[in-house]
C-alpha cells in the first residue's frame, strides 16, 4: 500500500495557505486523499474520490465520492475555494468571495433539480446529494461573528460550509493515529471523472439502487 509523504504534504499545504492559492490546494488534494479524512462521516470502507466531475455545459465540482449507505447512495459534492478570504463585511453579511463559493454550489443544485435525468447519467443512482463548501481559514471562522453566521447557515441550508482547517486536522489525526487511515490507503489518489461511470457500473451496490432510484 502507498504511504503518503507527510512532511511534503504539510509543506505544500502551508505554501497553499501562504500564497492563498486555490490551485495549489487542489493539486495537493488530488494526490493525498488522507487530507479528506475529516470530511468523511464514515471513515472506514470509503469509496474512491473523483476530481473535476463535469455536468452541464459549464459546471464542475472539484471532488465527489459515494457514501454507499444502507438507505441509498449519497453522493458528496465538494467545492474548494481559496483558503484565506474575508468572510463577512462590517455589516456581518457574506462577502462577494464567500458568496461566490455558495453560488457555485447552488448552481449545481439548480442544475440537478432542472435536469433530473442527469443524476442517473453521471452518478448511476442518487438517493440524495450532500453539498460541501470548503473555504477560509480555521482562525477566521472562529471569529465570533463568522462562527455565529456559519452555525446558523449550516443549520438552515443544505450546503455545509467547512474551513480549510479540516485539512490541518487530517494531518494531525494521521500523525497520531495512522492506523485509522487504512481505508484511504486503498485509494491514495483521486481519480478523474472519466473513470466515474466505469466505477459505478461495476459496483454491485449500485445495481440494486439503479433499479430503485427514479433519478
């Protein structure tokens, strides 16, 4: 099994933060699936992570994976934005930078609401989507006004907003309990979306739900 180069990953993550580079962060994540650890609800028996999944003429999510739950396939769609942004204005409303990420995810929601057959074409079967936006530093989201705003937003919307601190937490977890990452070692790198269709067509779990889900 492949082991990741932890010092290199830490260094590249710091560079992405220092340069406020979304591109550097995306490149790092593609080769180090263990960094997604904190974003997985169930951390054992994970499915492959796919990058740059396209849908519609101009829409694309940065990453996606299947949670093969007993009550139906839940597809997690991830949008990654810059790691360091101003979150709220002085009036405590979302800035244009934060709204950009939120609107990007909302465009996916609208697309699948308006084109339900596309869910079957792209993902095989969908019981539900889980939408996640990752942006901003952990420290910036700890500011009282930002923390209060995000807490309310996550309770009242079907887009979950997380900070880039999830990647730092993954590194610390890996340092302290590397044995917990055995499932991620089975899928050490993300896959391109050209492999997505072949994946679900050859996964027996999906055969059952493709019959049941009218998507």
